[in-house]
């Protein structure tokens, strides 16, 4: 598994823990640093993603919600929601990552961590989000 895939999976676990425990982000990150063995570059990539998602969470959640027909964020499976948050952060704010890569990675992670409907659900939301230019998504 590549460094970035491993980092995205670790970031998903961090976001899920943060979402579930609702604690201090620093405590969540420290817990993963102390409790999960992984390479330093993988951990740095994961933490960068998590910090970016948390910094832009309101805009990310609004973008996901705007593309979710008849779904409230609170009704979405937490795994799916956090996979979409990661990918949406990359789509909306990371110019160095091709959009197709972000979407494909999200789908593969959804296959591994979600249920049988997760990949299609994640793909549907992210495909719609991918169609918007990055500048428009950020309100620039």
C-alpha cells in the first residue's frame, strides 16, 4: 500500500475517532501518535489531511450537504461521511492532488471500510463535487 493511501486510511481513523469522541483534536492526534505504529511521512500526511478537514469542516460539510438529496449529515454513516470529508478537502483545497485521484482513493477506502452501498454513495456525492472548479468551491 502506498504512503498516501495509508495516510488517508489513518486520517479516516483519526476523523472517525474525533467525530465519535468529540474531544480535543490535539488529544486525538496524540493518541494516534502514541498508539499506532506507522511511518513518519505517513503520519504527517494523515495529520495534514485531518487538520485541513477540521479547519474547513463547515465549508466541506455544506458542500456535501448541498449534494446530498434527502440526507442530513447526521443520518449518514460516520465512515462514509468522514471518507467524503477527506476527499472533499482534497477536491476543494488541495491543488496538488488531481481530482480523479481523490475520488478514486475515496471509493477504494469506502470499499474497505464502508458497507456494500458506500462506494456508490461516496462516488455520487464526490462526482458532483468534482464538477465544480476549486476556486468556486472555496468562494474565491
